[in-house]
């Protein structure tokens, strides 16, 4: 499923399935350090986060299930600049879970996140499921992005994070994920 596309503000980029857990973990960590400062403690973000992500992605890639998971990325000049991970290994009453969507901070605003959400939506539609995700309320840029993609806020709760911090988490759902494609 290799595909080249021109994304606004980028030269042609490659959209592909991913299997290099090191690259995924590195981008995941970079994204969290940029967007989750003030949500997680600095000690966690600058300390154990990178190893936690390496472990998580090593395990996910090793046990990847094509029928129940989607993991695709965007590369520019051989460098991973965005990825999404969607899974059915959750409560399906709310739909396929977009568990991760991360774009390199240097490439925000170029349509990469929208393209990755479109891939997630296409996959959810192919499974005949709605689509959902959770986002920290304090991550206002992400909240605004999901609202622009016509996500519906269906829930919110206070979550205790791995470092002991507490944060309000919002749940967005797309009953018809096809709206993301329009």
C-alpha cells in the first residue's frame, strides 16, 4: 500500500504501513514533549517517556494484527513525519479507536494530520464502524483540529496519568467517519 501524494506545503510524501518501532517511538516522544508539556510532568517527559514509548511500539509492532489494527505513516525524504495508529481492541460501541495521531511539530499545518485522519476514517468505514478518540482538553490545538473535522464531543472525564498528573480528557466520536473525507 505504498502511495505518493502531494500534501499542502509538502513535496510528494510517501504514505505507507509502518514497522520500524524506533522511528515511531522517536516521533511519538517528540510530539508528546512538544504538545503535552504542562499536562505531564517535565520529569516524566524528559526522563522515562522515551523508553516507555520504545517499549510500547516494540510490543505493538511485534504483535500487529492487520485485521484489527491500522498503522500508517507519512515520510518526507525518508524521514517519518507523521503517523496514526487505529485499533479495534477496545470497546467497539464507540467505534474504532484512533489511539495515536502524531505529526512532527516542524510539519504542523501542512495537511498531514488531516490526511492521516482520512486514512483512519477510510479504515473505520471499511469496517462499518464509527470512529472515536480521546484528547486532553488542555491540548487546545488538537481539540480545535478534531472539531474542524466534525468530531462530536461525547464524553469527558478526569484521568490520572502514568506520572501521577491529572488531566481532563475529552472523547470525540464520528458516528459516520466518512464526514472526515469530505
